C-alpha cells in the first residue's frame, strides 16, 4: 500500500499543511511514507486528521510520527473514535490549536498539561465525566470548549487559566461553579446552557469582562431569570446586592431559562 494521497499532496505543495481528513484511516500513517515521498515532517505546521476511524494513538506512536513533527502548531482530530489521548502530547511543544471534539474520550492523560503554547483546546462532544487538575496548567489557553460532555464539576483551580477568553460548557451536568472562576478576568464568553445550575455564586459578579453569557436550560431561581432578562451587567449588579442570598432563599417555582442569550 502506498502513501496516503494527503502525504503526496503535502510533499508536492510544500505548504506546511498536511490534510488526511476523510481518508478512512484507522491509525496514524507510518513514518516510512514521509521518507518515500521525501516529505520532511519538520516542515508540517498544520496536521488535519479529522473524520477518520482512528481509535487509538499510543504513547509509542506519538513519540515516533508526531514527535518528528516538531513544528506542528495545529492538530485536528475531530470525528474519530478516540477514547484516550497519549500521555506525552507535550512532545508537540509548538502546538497552539488542538481539536479532539466528536470523539469518545472518557478521560484525559495525566501529562495533559504539558503543551506550553496551547491557545485553543476543543474537547466538546465526548464522554468526559471529570477533568484532571493538570488541565489548569495550560495557562496560555484562550479558548476552552467542553460542551456536550458529562461533567458534573470543574477543577477547583480553573482560575489559573488567566488568559482564558471563551469557556464553553453547555450540555453538561454542572450543579455549581468553582470559586476560582472569579479569577478569570479575561473571560468574555461563558456558555452554560443546559446544565443543572440553580443559582449563580456571588463571586460570579467579579467576572466583569463577560459580554456574552448563555444560561438557558438551567433550573434557575426566578429572581435570576428576571435579572438575566435585562442583560449580563444587570445580572451581575443584582448578584452583588446585599439581599441576594435572601432573594435566593425565598420560595419560588424554578423554571428553565428560555432566553437564548444575553450580552
């Protein structure tokens, strides 16, 4: 069997982009194909492996093929069958964008926090029930997409992600938000729709740069629903009121927010 067409194209174009999307791959291509086509792996900047049937990437594979791509900045694994990721992804020291959405991930490797330049991480539409604390070591992250999983809580140290601007958490099972959320001063967009949140903590009001907030599909207290209808700033001002906790303590039939967004 010869080299995949994508490798041949990349060798011919020398553009730094290698796309093997929709190539019916069940595993990563072997290094011998790069040698045969005279394609230097160190020239690859963008690697697209989306919409294949890759079910496993072993540590050994990552240390061979991927480790040779020392300059890869973007890795797209969307729409495969992955349940686990290799523990040594940190070999991709230039990686800035990692997409592993629409897979079957059930956990993250212990060494997951070792990508020093990662800015965008998309783990949405998987089977994640919890997140390892090491995720909070990815302090260069600007976007973190975790929607459509089975998360019941967030890491307590998520506030370490000081550069985070977008946090997607819709369609999970969250019942509360960690106190360190208040440390996310750069956060502009927070997607929380379709969780199990009944209220927002007072420290939420400290996230003053949020301009886009989505809360619908949560069993929120009526006082929050009313405040949210007037926008994010009004909601945060309401949360800061001295009688906020008292308002939450009052009896009222909770209903799920139907307003699409506020911002």
